[in-house]
C-alpha cells in the first residue's frame, strides 16, 4: 500500500472516531439511552408492533413529521393516535 493510501485511511478512521464520539456525547445529554437496532426490534416485538411501509404525498409526510415532532411518543405514537381517531383501529 502506498504512503498516500495509508495516510488517507488514517484520516478516514480519525474522522469516523470524531463523528462517533460527538454522537456519543449527544446521546449522553438526552434523557434516554439510545438502543441498538436489535434491542429496539425486540422491544417493539414485545409490544406487538410490526414494521409497515407505504408511500405518501410529500406534503402529507411533512404534516406528519411536524405533528410527530410535537408528539411525545414520536412518529409511531402520533400515527397510531391518528388512526384511532379516524376509527380505523380498536
């Protein structure tokens, strides 16, 4: 491997380490610890949650994101609440 490639790899590792350490500091400031995907999936399965994907109009997605940002439960809880109000569930 050439010297340039070695230095480039070192720089990439350094940048990645800095990115991860800053993300860790942000996570420490939050109230809840960030769960990895496997743990989150297990918790979701215990709650009976199933992933569901669909295509929506961009303006509708924007409205949903704004509502979810104001909702304490996030996007999942906000959508569930909207579906319940619409009479589609329970």
